[in-house]
C-alpha cells in the first residue's frame, strides 16, 4: 500500500501566532501559497499465512511493515499477529507484537530526537454457551525516548513577561490495559453487548471505560441499536493547569488531564436485497450502517 496524505492547513499551540477563533496558524507560517503545508508519504507491506499442517494447524500468521515520512517526523513499524483456534473452534487465541522506531525533527527546534515503542497484546475469545460469547484482552506497551509534542509550549509569566518553554515529559512510559467484552443473545432477534476496560500507566494516568449496546432486529431488513459509553480518566502526576516556574516535567497536553465523557449511540443497519427498486438497498451484497 502507498498513501499520500496532503494537509493544506494545521493548528498547533506553539510560538507561532495563532488565530483566537480558529486556533489555526497563518498561511505564511505553513507551506506558503504555492505548496501544501504538509505532505506525508506512507508505504506498507503485509503478508498473511494460514497454517495447514504441523503442530499449529488451524492457526494464522500476519506480518506487516510500515514506513512513514513527513517534513518533521519519520516512523518505521513492524507488527506481527498470530491467531489459533482451540477446543473445536470454540476458543480463539490471538497474540500480537508491535515494534516501532520514530524520529522527530520539528522545524521550530534545532534538535532531532528518537522514540521507540514496544507493544504486546493477548486476547482470548471463548464461546460460553449458545447465547453467550466472551473476550478477554490484555495489552502491555513500553515507550522510551522523546514522548512529548514539540509544537506545544508551556507559557510561564516571569517578571511581568510571558516566556515560552518546551514541554518536558518523562523519557519512558509503561502502559497496561485489560478489557472484557461479552455478547449475550437476549432473544431470537435481539442481543446485548457489554464492555469493560481498565487502563493504568507509569505516569499515573488511570482510566475506566464501560459500554452497553442493545440491538434489536426488526424483520429481515432493519436492525436498530441503542447504547451508551462512559469514560473516566485521572490526571498525570506532572500535569498542572498552570506552572508558576519551570519544573522538571511540564505539559499542556489535555489528554493527560483528568476527564470524563458520556457518549450516546444510536445505530441503524439496513440489509440490501429486500427492497427492490431502492438504490443500493436492492443489492443483497450491500448493507447500509448509520450511527
């Protein structure tokens, strides 16, 4: 796969002048009038292998490599996934490994810094009965190197003057997450989907995500779903709303602040092939999903 991502404008909190309404930088600070502000090139290669013999008969192996480059960032990633069916295909085991090497060289800085990420994941999917299927997911992520956003700045008032400082994050971070999902068939034409995920890391950012979705099939054409997702997060140990003086670690990244959200979901699925004469939906190979 080859991808070109062309960006004609960018927004960032940096020492550039920023519009107070749109939060965008002026055009002269970007790519200029005769070229895009940013172009990203990405090349990816992947291979999938089905295991048909030996001790791991019935398993599958996936290997992928990805290289991405833009004017201020470069990334190379290798990912592997192994899946295996057990207990007469009632149990699915999946193992994943991701390794990436990144380099940051922002235009507004004079340095080049590296970042490395190592991620392990494990998931077990189990058919518990004719009505219930469950899944357990665990992930472990270890990052090291430059983990901040070079275009963000911390503004500190000193001697009645506003001084901009670079954000400084710890140079290592360990992230862990465990999640449980379950699909329960409540009736012949209905199902309940429940999810729970807990996340914690070495920066003291902890989060809890819960979700519930109820789906009802109305005939052969329509399926409706109603759900809610709740998210709670604690604050990183070094995040502050305001810094009075330079500190060892400083950030303005709102993703590291405490937060909560409630997302409400309304889902509508329409199966094709039943409504003759209706564009798209007259094709039995198509399904329209609205949410």
